[in-house]
């Protein structure tokens, strides 16, 4: 199933994080994202024409995170936003991180943002 069509499942800990090879196998589902910290973090930098457009995008990502119950680390400023996913309770990556990355990509690829 397409990752952007999946829903995050609650992760309360007690499961191991994905190994580097498992994360690498899932990374094609998160186009444009980089595996960092030896496969423990997933991150992407998004470009925008203005601060206002970056802020609007971040607000939509925040709304999505609330719905899914899976929250990224976000930094942004004029013309950019950096979004980073990892599952805090397991201190590494989980399938949820790749689901969220695919959903964020889908948001970014709308006409509203893709002209950046």
C-alpha cells in the first residue's frame, strides 16, 4: 500500500527501532528525504518563495501531525523548512516516520507549494 494512504499506528515503545538496512529499504517511499544519524533520523529541507508560504506549509504539517499523532521536529525561516522525523519513544526510526514523510511530500507537491 502507498505509504501516504496508511495511518500511523501508536508506538509506545518496547519495539526496536528500524535497523539501517531496514530504513534504507523503506527510504524509496520517502523521496527527497535523507537518512541521518546512521539511519536513526529522516530529514528533508523544503524550499519556498516566501516566509509566509513556508509558515503556511508548516502549519499544515502541524495539523497533519496532530491528526496522525506523530510529530516532527521543525525549523524554518524565510524560504525554507527543515523537517525531521524519528520516533522518540524508541530513539530511532519506525514505519510511522516513513508514512509521515510520504504524507508531507504529498502536501508539498500540491500547486500551493510546488511552485517554490
